[in-house]
């Protein structure tokens, strides 16, 4: 079985879990291939399974990324799901459904007290 994990130009080098995933795949007899989602030379039909893993450059190219997702056969992270969760406000949906999420300030411009924390995660919604 040929397994592709879709990544970005920098994602492959920044994703510390990828070597572990690669080892696990090989132990189970899978051929795991990194492939940049925006590489026009990749033939996605060559893979039995394609999984989005570290496509972190979609932020500035979301429409292009989602159009790519619509075209890829055997994509396990379907385009509908990617459309939903590439906008980080999906966390509100999870919270509304009773799933605990990390404490989140949705609009820090309000001047609300953000509390005292050792670490912060700051990201755009898309």
C-alpha cells in the first residue's frame, strides 16, 4: 500500500512527529511518502491513501488548498472537513458540543484580562 502524507515546503522539516509516523507505517508494511500538496508534479492517483499532515502554508492560500483537496482521490481528510477546520473558529463548534478546548480569547483587542499563563498560542482564525 502506498501512503502519502501531504505536507508543505516547510511542514515536513518542522513536524517533529513525522519520523515516528514514518517508523510506525514501515512496521506495518506501508510505504509512506511525503508529498507537497502544491507540487504540480505529484500524481495523487499513485497513492492508495492520502492524508493531510503538515500543510501549514495553507493560511495564505486557503482557497487554493481547498480546491486541491477537492481534486485529490483517496484523501482521508475530506475537503468538507478541511474547509471547516482550517478556520480555527471550528473550536467554538467543538466547545458548543461539549468538547473541552484550550482556554481561548477570540478577540484580544477588547482589553480583557487574559490571565497569567506560562505559554500562549496565538494564531489567526485562518
